[in-house]
C-alpha cells in the first residue's frame, strides 16, 4: 500500500512539474521541441540532483525510462492545449505549487528509504522540489522563482521537515507523506494567494571614509 501511494504521488508530481515546464515554453512561444525539452528538464531535474547526491545508481529515469517518455508526452500535449487557459502564468504558479509540495515529500521519502538521516532527507526534499523549477526558469529565460519575493523554498523545507519528523515519531508513512504535502502546499498557496514572503535583509548605510579616519585618529 505504501509503495503504491508513493508511486502515485511521484508520478503525479512528475506530470505536474512537466506541465509547468511546458507552460513556460508557451510563454516564450517556443516550438514543440522546446516544450518537450522544458517539460523533461523540469520533471526530472530535481530528482536527478537528489539521486546523484545520494549516490543512487542508476538515476531513477535511467532505471525507468518511462519517466522521460511521460514528461515528453506531457510537453507535446501542452503544445496543443496551452492556449486554453486565460492566464497561463496563474496556472503555472498553481501547478508549480502542487508539484513543489509533492516533490518535497517524495524526495525526502526516497532519501529516507536510501538510509539517509532525517537532516539529509529534508535537504533532498528541498533539492528535489526546487532544482527542476530553477532549471526550467533558467532555460526559459525567466527570473528563477527562488529569487522572487515569494514563499517557495520555505514551503518545500516545511513539507520535507514535517515528513521527517513524523517518520521519526513512528507515524505511518502514508500519513506522514500526506501531512508533509499538506503543509508544503498550504504555505506555498498562502504565499501565492496573499503575496506573503519572509522578511528581507535591508542594507544599512555605510560610514564615510572621513568617519573611519576620525576614529583611527582618536585611537592614536
């Protein structure tokens, strides 16, 4: 049962992220090859980084090439359907939110299954959830979402941390997965809906050279 739940979440997250990659391609008016490329990179990018860091071989999409084929199929389908939504950017944001939450927990869960400690599992959840989106935005010529004033990585961190803590407390893994997903999605959705963000660092005005020289003179 647990493996079935994990597999469903993993595949769903893959398809959702592939859609976001293809939607970026639609915003840039790319051809169908561009749609497929961004869909594949976004869908498998985060998981690839995770597996390489954990030393899992072969990487998940090499072991199961169907992941690549599904991402490519999603990208090609969006090429013909992307004109339907009135606001592709809003659709992109909400699909990305769901994909982020799904990959945060499935990435952390895969690390736990590989024998990684909880702290590493949390880091791998964040990496799985964010690196695909980073690659998508860079290749699509968009400002990476992690650089915008939005709750993004924080949501992935909270979801992965919830899963890791629940797992260490002996909570049934399916329940831990759903709890982590709910926390990550709720935080990301709140950031989108209300425009919430964490406080940013604000630079303070520096001192003039004359002030520093004056202090040096007084000490002498």
